[in-house]
């Protein structure tokens, strides 16, 4: 049954994506926004001019290499130029279909042994997740988002099946799309390392003593052998991830930083409110799962039981909002992006408004923790560390930075109900329709610039 559902949804996504892509190309037949950098670069790669590099591009060439892999066979068969704008955009349709399929496989794997009806629900849930508006919108433009997400999901899938060398290869490709993907490669490696350590300690005679200071003092050789065995096992299983990590470190040292090209506009900072923005982003997109009366009731009970903890947490959040809020020049100047209006009409109005959002951040964090309660504490800690590493250094408020951590979070949900999945699906489809309608129909121009401008994420 789940295979039928999978085929039906994939067909619907393919058909709708082709129709929307044709509409977008008819309305915008010229490169738009970041496409003005990506498209010429890809066309240089298609012409085998791989030495050419536009200094304004800040991400590695994964997008162009994948496009070349897709389109080169067509060029050899037809003997014509195939790296047109429309063809390059269509590459992302293939990647989007891949995202849906791989997401379905991950959900089924995480669910374990499940009946056909449960698997059908998981496939539908994966469709809802894959239609996340901030991600799905870029199916129709030549951007890095669908590809980076696909290869990270492939990495995660193969790591779940303990195929870690293949997982590391997919992780490396994801890093070639976006440098921040290395954070999630680290998470895959760390999860496997913790699994190995736990397995070794569980096999020892006394797990508690094996970790105690007294045991280390009384049996140093035994403990040394234990840790040596763990280290050997970790290096053996995680060698691929280590190679990716060391290669990334070498790249940073040679390049003089993480960002390629225009480094001046992508300076790292301690933008702590990004965690709050991500929590709010998650609360909105996972509303059917997080905005439940039962979760809110438990949250209120938790506040009453630990008032000092929540008072301290609120104070820390307020201090972070007051002292570590940044407004990137791009956010203030570019009125084509939706975050511009979020900042101008809400977050940027005054400090009091930003502080009033703190309770929502805290509730969102609690609700997210509640949804992850079935995961081990160390996994939850690792996930939080990776969210911090992938969002906090970013000075720019950009919803696209939240896509990967959100998807990793969303994939962990257990025992979702049909009404929740359907509500998420309807909400995402509706947001996609509205965003695309605005992009196609609410055009405008800037003073002194006749070019048509469009709204987008």
C-alpha cells in the first residue's frame, strides 16, 4: 500500500513541479537573484571551463558538478547546448523528487518494523515535510537548497543503515553544496561514536564502575585497554567522516575562512537570537505537532514546578536579545525577501517587541524537547549543539538557514496522527501557493532600475 501512495505522490509532485517550472520560466526567462551568479558559473562548467570562478559566489561547486552530471549525457546524445537556464532549473525538480523519496525511506527506517498502513502514513508525512515552503520554493530556481538537503538526507539514511563510508561520501557532496553541511557530517560521526562507546561500556562487567574515577585509579590498564578499544572502533567506523572533517579543516586553512568569494558580507558573529528565530520557525511549521493542549499543559506545570529555572532562562534570553541582536545590511536593504518585512514590521520595531517574543521561544523550545523525549539525552545534546553551530554564527536572518536543522528535527517524530499530517500538508501546500503567487504576480520595480523585482523567501 505504501508503494502505491509513494508512486501517486511522486507523480503528483512531478507533474505539479513541471507545470509550475514552466510558468516560472515564462514569467522570469532571465536569471533572477542568486541565479545571476550560479547560472553563468554552471554554464562555464558545462563548457569544461572549470578554472573559471565568479568571486561573488560564496559556496563550493557542488551545484554545478551535479548539473553537469545530469546534463552531460543529454549533450552527448543530442550534440546541442543543454545547459540552458530552464534545463538547469529543472535539475532541481529531480533533486526535489529525490528528497521526497529519501525522506520516506528515513521515516520508515526510524519507525522500525511497521505495517503497510503505518508506512503509507509515513510516506504521506514525508511528502508534507518535503513540501516545506522555504525548501520547495527553490525547486523552481537554480539554487543550492534542494541538492544540499538531498545529499544530507542520503548521508543520514546510510548512517542509519551503518553504511558509514557511503554516508561520508554523501556528506562530502553536501559540503560541496554548502559549507555548513559539515556540521551535520559531524553529527552523523558523533552519533556513531557514542553508539560504539555505549556498546563497549554495556559489554563491560560494570558500566557504572567503568566510568568512575575510582575504577580508573584501581584498574588503569583495564581502563586504558577499554578506551583504546573504543578509539580503534570509532576510527575504523568513522574514518570516512574523519577524512571529510580533515579535508574541510584544510580547506578553511588554505582559503583563509569558511566562506568562498565575498567574505566581507558573511562575517561570523554570536547572533544568539537566531536560536529563538529557529524555535519560532519550527513552532510555525510544525504547529500541528507542537501546539497541542497536552504539551501546553505540561509546559505550564513545568513552569510552576521549576520557577527559578524558567526565571533564569527568561533572563538569559532577554540578555541575549538585548545584547546579541544583529541586523545584516542585506536584511535592511533587500525588500524582495520576506524576512525584510518580518524585521521591519515586527522584530525591528523596537527592543520591547523582541523581548515580548521570548516566552514564545521558550515554549517552542520546550515543545521541541517534548517531541524528542524518545531520543537519548546525548543525541538531544548533539542536535542542540549542531543547531547552535549552524545558526548562531550567521549574522543574516535568513529562513533558509533553518531548513536543514528543521528537517532533522521533523524526521524524528514518532506516532504522528493522520490529522496532524494532513494539517501540515494542507498548510505547506497553501503557503507554497501563496509564495509562488506573490512571486509571479506581485512584481515591482526600484527607483532608477527598470528590472522587474519579485517577492521570495
